C-alpha cells in the first residue's frame, strides 16, 4: 500500500468482478467511482470502529429500548443499495454508486459476501446500510435514511449484532462526523492492514 498517493488513491480502471473486489477488500482497498472510471483507494490513516467501542447516545438508547423501528438483516439488499444510490445527501452532488457498482454488489450479496441491515417503519423500508463481510471484519460501504435517526438505528443495531457474531473490526473507510459520534476513530494504515491479515 506504500504505492498509494497521499490522499489514498492507489489505481484507476479495471472491472468490478467478485474476485477483484474481494481481493481488494482483503488488502484494504475499496473502489470509488468518479464518472465511469473506478478509482481504487487505500487511505492513511483509516477510519474504523471497534465494535466494543460503539457509543450510543441517551436519545438513541431510548429509541432502541422501545423498538422504534423494526430491524432486519439481508431481507432487502437490493432495496438498500438502490436507496443508497438514489437518496439525496446533504452536501453531496450525485453518488459514486453507478449502475455497475449496484450490479456488482448485488452479485456479491448473492454469493454471500455483501450484507445489508434494514430498518422499517409501518412495513416501509426507511433506513439501512450495506457492506462486505470477510472473516471477522465488516467493510461498511454506504447507508441511507428516509426518516430521522433511521440510519443510526440500523448502524447501532447491526454493530451490536456483529459484536455478538465476534466481528472485531468495522472499516468505515474515511472520516465522517456522524460515525465519529458513534465511536469510530482513525488508525494508521499499516496497523489496519495487519489487522486484515489477522482477521480475514
């Protein structure tokens, strides 16, 4: 990974077949499109969450306690990634999730590698996230929320499930204030790569 540029860019181009994608994740690399060209990234430092360090605010704890949403996993993967692709995000113009990306991750889901967490309100999908699971690592890709707190509810519920399944590391890729508030933090890239060697 020493070949990566200062901003983490490692390579450009190439396809999104399952073998290439899984090899990339095992080596700490993830794709992010600009236009129609896949860019492959391995940033330093890396933004991660150790499941045992999850922080749940008092208000979110109350929502979870009263089961404000119904929580499920892997029941609506295609719906989750499509909402992540099409849902407007504050401060962002467009999405990196192209049709090619959407199809590639749906395929990975069919192969058992890509997973989704969903939250429902009155039978309607209102929030969720998806990512890749390899060994004891979950590589988070994207999340969406159609109503207040839905994505946080999905994330917290899923992290608690992953902790019970002995997942030791959640890759959040790059910094967001939203995930920092939930306990994510930066670690050095060499440490991250070593963890992948040990956990995947």
